[in-house]
C-alpha cells in the first residue's frame, strides 16, 4: 500500500474510532471504580467560584457496581473455560496444547474487554521458534474494516498503538495494516500529524535476507484477528447501568456529606452587631456562627439544625440498587438472599446472569470456532463440526445434586453421573481412579480367599471297597 493511500485510510477511520475509544475509557474507569462522582466539581455558591459555607464536607464515595457485574459474568462463564471436541483425539490434544496454560486467563480477559468495549479481539501469528501463538489485544488498538455485507466479513485490521523507540528515546504511534496476505507497518512521532509525519516503519525482518522491511507476508490465509462480540447488539455492559450507578453514588455521597455537615450546629448570635457579606461567609464557614443586630436590645443565642430524611434516602438507595442488578442482568449478592436454598431456587437467582452470558456465549462460540480452525490450519489440518462444551460456575446445593446423582445409578451412564457429581472436577481422572480402586479391591479379595484350582487326587479307596 502506498503511503498516500495509508494516510487516507487512517484519516477515514480515526474519527469513528475516537468515539469508540472515548466510550471504552469511560467503561474501563467504571470497572476500576473511578466513577463520575470522583470528577464532579465541588459545590459552590454560584459566585466567583467561592465554596458554599453550608457545604464543607466533600465526600465522594463510588460503588463498584459495574466492576462487580462484569466480574460476575467473567467468573460465571470462564472459571471453567470451554472445551473443544472436533471428533479426533489427536486433534483435540493438539488444540488443547496450542491454547496453552494461559487459555483460562485469556478467556477472562476477552470477556472483560468485551464487556467494557463491546468487543474483544484475539490476534494470532506463526513464530519460527514457538509455532502458533495467540494473544488478547487491547480493543482500543483495533480498527476493524468489514465488507458491509450481511455476513460482516473482516477485510482488514488497522492496529494502532504507541511505542517508545529506545534508539532516539521518542514515542511513536505505530500503524499495522493487516490483510489476509500481509502486514504493512507505518509510524509517526506522537507530536506529528498523519499528513506530515507518517513514514514507513521497518519493524519486520525479510525471511530470505534478514534485512529490515516494512512488509510481512504472514501466509495465514485470513486476517489474523478474531472478534468476540459482547452480545447481539454489539454494546458494552455499562450502557444500561451508568445513569443508575451515578444516581446511587450521588445520593449515597450526599447522605454522608449531610451527616458530616450537620454534626456541627450553626449558632445564631442576637445583639452582637452585624458584619459585611465577606465576614458573614467567613464566620459561617470557619466558626459555624451568624452575627445579627437586635434592635430590641435583647441579645441571645440559638441554634439551627437540619433533619436528615433517612427513610426517603434509604428507599431511594434500595430501589436504585435493585434496578442496577435488574438492568445489568446480574444477581445481588446480599447475604439475606441466600440461605438453605434448593437447587431450583439457586438457579432462579442466576436467571438474569444466565441470559446475559447466553447472548455472549452465542457470539463467542463463533470466535472460538475461528480460533480452533486457525490452529488446525497452521498444522495443515482441518475439522468439520466443532463441539463446544461450556460449564457455568455458580453456587449450587451440593447435597441435592449428589442425591440426584445417586438416584441416577442404573438410569444413565456412569460417565455422565461422574461428570455431574459436585465433588468431581475431572471426569476422566475420576473414572480411572474408580477402575483402579475396583481392581485393588478384587486383588485383596483374591488374596483373602484363594481358590485352589488343582484337581482332587483319587486315593483309590473307593475302588478298593468296590472290588471287595
């Protein structure tokens, strides 16, 4: 791609990506419990930016509802990551080995990225030393280019990120343009514009000569980026709860501020002379005191206090909290909602979360199928249908589940019973251990009650008696 064409591509897609990045940064702030309450201006009296003397307290207490809801979703869906079966044991082992030890963590990162940005991205490549590699990419770095058809085929990806050059100590903005055949690299100084500073970037090595080059022929047969959308509407998880979270933070922080401010009474002094406005505000703020002239000559002291509407605020906080978990499709982990619940009741508590994870699973299954096929293609193999097994991680009534497993003996296979028993994490290992213990028990029985397989010798007494 010519440099001029690359400049036009960047200038075309950067404005659209800017809004995506802005929204993603807000979601990530809320995920880290840095909500808007932490950035609001302090109360003032509306004149020259002076602070209100009636409001000294400025508590800002965020509640990390968004982080809780996202973590619920990630832990529920990916504490036990999906397992893949392509109908061939050797290929299954190849897939598991290639996914590697970081597979579960990468699944968690994908889920959190998708929840905060509406889409998670996986990038894969072939390393001469390690073979097939894959990693989760920050979604804010990826500018996808789709064909616009109903199938939304990915035509190219423009990956943009900052990099510190150790040679000159300057920070550069790097642009990687990936297609289904190659990658081209460009960069500019962070202080320069695209028009003035964009240049080719020799970040690759020519496979034949080893010389630096700005082009890389990856030979993967597809754009090596896979999208994992958060849901069918391609939206983030904060969209439905942000306003409610802001209301909760505002009411709760205001309640604490009222408690701090009203702990100190305002004294009204009658008959001690007046003062100007500046002195009035200073005395009220510093001493919690008001000086008043008394024309009737009867000085006195009184106090002003304010009653806090505790019941009204508690009702607002409870209603807002309930709405947050309803709108966010999660479950409220309050202790009073648990107890000795049956399995059906526990499942009902997870109904909203299950619905949210179900929408995500539908989108993620497409991405995981693409990743599995890319792994096999890198080893010159292919697969037909790919079966994915997803397991949820949720609170359950183990006693009830174990009783169901016991009652299922003779009705369904032992493998199914073992796989669903609450104490079993690896069904194959458990079946092998059961077979081993069964064999050991048989060996002990054989040692305790040996069988004499030798035939009884005839001593000839019966024959002698018969002859007589």
